[in-house]
């Protein structure tokens, strides 16, 4: 049995719950079937197990190094990425016209989860590339797509996103990289970019950087940011590689985890090279000037769901490792067995180990359900026949995205901590994999917007957009689920009552926070709000799974019922305490003077 | 200003709150005064800053290696330990008759916290040595004390505790190391010990192992464990080092953090050496046969408070680093400032950063207060004039110890996670110290008994011992504080009402859990119980600090009021949700069949 993910669970989520085969009735997915979905999932699981998982530890131990000229990585990384490129998975969701597979987003996400469970460090390269390619597919010119996207789909070029600068991380308004226009319509870029994942390496023929920069004379702040393609090597008209562009690696960041992925400081136009005989990194504008951030945001929902998915996958593999350890590690005796000469019992027999396992299960299966549900919404947004359905999928996705990014990041990490705890001292050593999962997963609450940023996004923007339409829609969808649960009766009806109460409180608390129109007080509580609503949403995901399991009597389905029960009894009550706090409009931290900290 | 700990806070806790100078009226501490306390605190802070902190990262990067013969560590470790040894701090709390300083335990703990904040990896060597020496002082013969303890006090010998074996971690009943008696009264030991911190190195002249082993013919289980001194090098009658004993390093464990401390697998009597011409590691019995575990337990309270103290210290230094970063890192603008050309503001101006800082402050200052309070109880237990006071100090200490070990481990780690979060992407890199604090602190919920083990200790033993006398005493002490708070009025009275309610619920829930006399149900909830009661106890510590700050109007004291308010508003309500859960006698995880996980 795989210790990466549970195929049984994926099949349950995709088919019994999300009914993804129904998507094949839509034109975009008409070539697909349950068989093609199964085949690509099988392929992903096999590649992840055989090519990605085996070097996960090695790539962590021997992180990439830079000799001043080139970046060195363990050879298994390049081998794995070649296999991934050959598999066609890079273009899994893209149009057939560019060589893509036109797979539903939700199925592709289930495939990608295998790779993230196996090796987040190596997987990051193609996932960054997909984000880059998807952005160009949406906003690039046909020539740009031909020149840059096709080689990415073929696995020959990799891509990055270059947003942050040393003094401008969360605050993109302060980006200062400059793009000087040239007479031929091109640009020369000058500036420094920080935290660029996959920013340099020798793993692909070329690296396509998507760079936020300012065209002189544009408006200040985020409204003056434009987006540029800046390749590491210029590409000739025939597609062959030309000169070296002036994008130079200034240094590698050394991280706690995710160590297989290079994370770089890149200098643009510092004079190391003079492409086409002049200073400055040559770049092409994507779309129109000054619209760079909106293009980025266009792809942000999917990137953020991707982070949540990765966090869920890391949490999931940690859980399966902990479960396997708990079944096989003998230690101590069952309660009541007093004879010390009797054989030791596997630790899964100890109540607290069971509690830690069930907590992990409720976190990681809840997080996986949430991120796949969002992936399904992406498909709805893209392909639902009715315009209204597409719109409401988009609205719901907007509200759920900060939660789908943050909740799995927080609780996938918590699951990894519990996986260590189940292993005891062994789990703290690098001889066991769970300590790496924990280090790797600690990045997820930071990148693609910190926890705090997503709190502001949810409470300050998504919860009140269009007069609160998004939140009302979320409430309607949850209430539709609870209505089915009331009808089903039994335990489901009890959970539905709890959840109905939480929905009412979510709406009430949102109104209360904004009642005085004082953003300072409202937003001081944004992270607590994010966490509370996150628990409500994941409780909803559990009630959905419970209903999907109804009438099935296997151990698998009983496990779903047990984890659902655990979540409603152990976890959801946390949200109630948080709602109480939110209702009190607490200002303790805001009001305390700086010198009192 | 130091980024290790706040001397201002230590002075507040030790003097304004715990009134440690009053201890100097007792015979044992009669040579001491505020001046000697200040001097040893100054010395500790200086040594920690100058000798321990500077190589904290280096010793983590270049962890000890074993070439098959010797263990290699970075040279700064040996330098720091020599300075520590020369300072006399190893014997700080020990009797003057063995060269010790007879310092109150609470003052010594405040000293030791500086070293743990500076460098847990290097500090572990002397702290393990102190635990070893204290045990021998309590249970060793005068000859053993002369031979082994005096060189430890002088900083020449280091000590270890050898309890666990590969198949016997939490389950000491399963220890199998064998001690064969010799005609001369000595023993020869055979067996393998696992997880031995400081088990081998070249940092001291000798290593004194205290080893749990079985004398053949003794009872099975923990009642057949005896304690032995097994030195790495035999010690001649004149104190000089003799032959190499047969204790051999079988391997180093490679940990996520605490990497500066060797953690070892040791083989006893495997035949690498034949001391005095025969196989087996030569050992001396400590005290009487079969009483080894009770000797260990005698010292366990102090060792466990030491773990809590270290976790608090790591959390504390992380908080100070985050605060410093937040004051100096400009990013974004204050709420309402819309001009992107205006200068960026330090991130301490952002509400969520303030919330994360105040959460850290409430955790780490609460944890430090709790561990120092327990240190004060150790002094009471040892030196109170009245036998009744000594007894009640012991009883209260027994109840508080699992909390003083676990709560700081959990929330010191959480503080370190928030410190990373305040730093954003920088905090995740090894260029900043907070990521190491987080990795180092992750050990604390595991060693000296996992979280789960302490839950069992609290609910299964301490809460019900002597018909619940310990818990009643705790309730009385908390109620004595709330009575003062009611009298003080204002905010304190409000918190006191909350806390009175929590005390009532603690007693009620304990009774309810044990009402059916069904340990399976009670103990299935032991960890939740530990966490809930932990929050109540730390809320008590905050109310104590609030009262100690009364009538003082400085920024420091306002900070105490702010953190107290934060703890009562944001944190204590968590315990209420947990009490509700406990009252429901939840059995979800226990009842779910194994194959459903």
C-alpha cells in the first residue's frame, strides 16, 4: 500500500462525491472518460513513487549549490523531471492546440497531489512552470505562446514568477524593477528579484521568467506594474536558443525545508551580459502596460489552491507514515494488562496515539476534500454550460480561495507535527521521513501570501464584495448540504444542526465586524476570522463526505464517519470560541503602545 | 538590548513577584543576597551572550560527526563549556560541601534560561551533567560523590542518563540491559541504550553514565530496574583516569534540531574493550538493587521543569527576535494610507503582526513565569521551615510538573512558529535564527516524556493521588489569587471571575471523567485534559503577574497588562471548548476499529 496518498480516498472524493465523470459530457472534456482519468492517476502515482519519492531525502540532504557559475543538484532531480516532462503532465489541463491534455482541473490536481506527497522540492519546478504557462495562455500573444509555452508543455523550458524584491514582499506596490522601452517594441529590464523559486538551475534548456516591473512614466503603486517575459537564454525565431540574457543568479537562499527547490535572488540587467550588444535584460511585454498585477491575480486562485493542495498532500503522506508506524511499533501494553512479561502491543492500541491519528485523518482528508472541491469549481467556472453557473462558481471560488490556501497549510502542518509525535524520538530524526514533511510544510503558510494576508483578503475583500454576495452564496451552499443531512437524519442531522448554527454565526460576526465601518477594528481580527470560517468550511466538507458515504458499510466508509465525528466533536467547537472573540471586537493588540511589547 | 531574554522581566518575576530575596532568611541560602543573585545573573547573561550564542548556528550547520573512533564537534563548543565549567555554574544549586553554590533553584533556573535561549545544543551538556550529579548527591554513597560528583562540579566530567533502549522508550518496563554481579560488589553490564544525549564526545575528561539495568533474578517490569554508574574511563582511587570501559558509541542520531548535542546509541559490554581483563562494562550500583526507577523519578520533576524552562527560553528569544525584526522591517503602509509613494512603515504597525507578537509575549512570559514558579516550589519543598509547607510544596509541584513540562513545550514552539511568520520568507531561511529555534524547540514535546505521557501522568496519577489532594491544593492556590484579584477590582476582578469558573470546571470535569471508574474512557481524553488545565494554570500565572504589576505605570507594566488581557480574551476560551469535550466523555478515537484509520 502506498504511503504517499490513498487511491481509495481519491476515488471516493473524485467519483462518489464530486462525480467528475459527469464532466465528460462537456465539450472541453469530451475525449475523456473514467478510463482516461484512471490511467492518468495510475501514471501519476507510479511516477511519483518510482521517480520522485526515492530521492526526496537525498535532495534535502544535498541541497542545490552554486559555484558562481552553475547550480548543482543531485542527478535524480533531472531524471525525475525528464520523466515528468515526457509523461505530458505539464500540459495536463491545457488546450489540445498547444499540446495539452484538456484534463479537468480537479482530476489534474488529484494527479499533482501524488507528486507533492512524494517530493515537494522536485515537484515545484513543473508546478511553477504550469502556473507560468497558464498565465501566458490567458494573456500572452500567439507568438509568445508558440515561443515559450509550447516548449514548456514539452518539458524543455521551465518557468518562474518574479514578483518580490528584497524590500517588496507582501507589498508589491513597492516593486522598483524598471523596464525601459526600446524602439523595436521590446524592453530592457533593470532590478533585483528576491525569493524566486526555480530562478536558476541546469534542469531545463531554458528558464522563462515572468517579471513584474515598471515602465517609466506609469502610475505609482500596483497600478503601474507591467508583466514581462524575460528568458534566461534568448530564443531565436526558429525556436533555437540564442544569446545569454542578462538575468544572473546573485545567490541561493538556504531554507528550512523545500530544500530541493532552488530559491534565488536574481539580478536583471546588472551588466554580466550584454544581450544584443547593450545593457539590460531583454524582455517582452505581456498584454497591455500597467496591467501586470491583474494578470498575476487572474492565475492566483489556482496557484493558491495549489499551495493548499501541496500542504494537504504533505499532511496526508505524514499521516500514512504515522499510521504505518503505529501499526508496527510495539511499545508498552494495553490498558489493564499488568504483566510486564507479556508481549508489547503496537502503539495504535494506545488511546492517545489513536486520537493523534484520527486528528491527522480529519485534517488531511478534510484539506484534500476542500482543495479538490475548489479544483472542481475551477472546472465549473471554465466549462459550466450556464453563464450563471460559471459566475457563481467564480464567486464561490473567490471566497473559498483564501481558506483553501490557508487552512490546509495550517492543519497539514499540524498533522505533520502529530505524525512526528506518533513516532516519538524516531520522528525527530532525519532517519525517518516525517521530520522533513514538517520542515517542508512550514513554507506553505508563508508563500503565495502569508496567513495574515489571506485573512485580510477574506474579511476585507471577499466577505464583503458585491454587498456580501460571495459569503451569502457560501452560506446557501452549506445550507443546501445541511438540508440533505437533516433529511438523512441520525448523526448527520446532529452535525447539520451544529453547522447551521456556525453559518448563522459566520454571517452575524461578519456583519458585526463591519457594523461600525471601522476597518481598523475589523481587520485587526482578520486572521482569527480566517481560522474560524476555515473550520466551518472544513466541517461542511466533512458533512459532504459523510453524506457521500451514506449507505456504504465498509471499513473505509466507517473511517469517514469516524473522522467526521471527530471533526465535529473535537475541532468545530474551536470556531465557537473564536466567534465569541470576534463578536467582542477585540482591540488588545492594536491598542497596546509599541513600547509595551 | 539582549535578544536572548529580558532581564527586566526576570527581575520582575524573581523579585517583584516571587520575592526570592526572602529566601535568604533560610539557613541554606543565608550567604546569599540580592547582590549575589544579581551577580550570578549578570555572569550568566554575559557568558551566554559571549560564549554560547555566537556559535549556535555554526554548531547546527556543522553537527557532530563520528569517524568510528572519535566524535568531532566545532571547537567553540569546547571553549564555551570550559568557560561554563570555570564559572562554577554546574554546581550552582549544590551543597557547598561538594563545591556547590547553594543558590536557590529558582535563581539558578533564571540563570540557566540564558544559556538555553543562547544555544540549547551546547547547554545540554552541563544541564545533563547537573541532573546526573543531583541524582548521585541524593542517592549515591559518599565515595561515589567524591569520585564522580566533585569532578562534575569542577566541570571536568560530564554526565548522562541512560534509560531508553531501541525497543523500550516510553515503556521502561521493557528495559533489558543486564548487570551481572561480581564477587567484589561491582557489576558488569551488557546491553544497548538509545537516545542518549551527550553519550559520547571529546568535550570532557570523562563521561559518567547513569544506567538503568536489571540484576538477574530480580522482578520483571519496572520493579526490577537498578541504577548503575558506568564511567567511560574507569577512575582510579586517586581520582586519575584508568582504563577505557566497555561503553562504545554505536552511532549518532541525526536530528531535526538540537543538532549541537550528540544523541547516541551506546553499546555496553559488547566486547570492544575488556576492562580489568574481562568482558562487560564495569559499573557500580547506586543505592539499593531494584530501586533504580524511583531514584530516577526523584529527580524527574526537576528535569521536566528544566525542559519546560528550555522551551520557554527558546520561545522567548524567538519573540525578542521577531519584535526586533517587526520594529525594523519596513513593509507596506498603515491602514488608510493610500499613497504608494509614501514611505513604507515598520511591520509592527500592522494589526496582525501586533497580534502575533502579543500572542508570543503571552505564551513565553506565561511559560517563563510558570517554570520559575515551579523552581520556587522546589526551593520551598527543600527549605521551607514548616514541614507542612514542604509537603504542600511537593504536592503542588507534583501536580504542576506535567504542565510545566508540556505547556511551555507546546506554546514555546507555537511562539517560534509565529516568530517565523512575523519574519515572512526571511524567517524560513537559515540566514535568520528563528527557523533554528523552531527546529530546536520541536524536541521539547518529545523528550523527558511525550505530551501524551504527561497527559496520563496528570489525569491518571497526579489529579487523583491522595483522593485528589493535589488538585484541591491547586484549586485553593488559584482561588487565593482570584480572591486578591476580586479585592483589587477592575480588570483583575473580571479575569478572576473567568478563572474561578475554570477552576470549578477543572474539578467538575475531573470528577466526571473518573465518575464511572472507567480508565479507558478517562485516559482517552488525557491529552485534551492536560492542555485545558494547562491553559487554566497559565491564566493563573498571568493573573499573578497582573497583580504584581498593580500600581506600577511603566510601559513594561502596561505590557504585562496587555499580555494578560490577551491571554484571557484570546487563549483561555480554548479551555472552555475543551472542558465541554471532556464532559462528553468522547470515545471516538478509541472506538473506531483499527482498519478504519
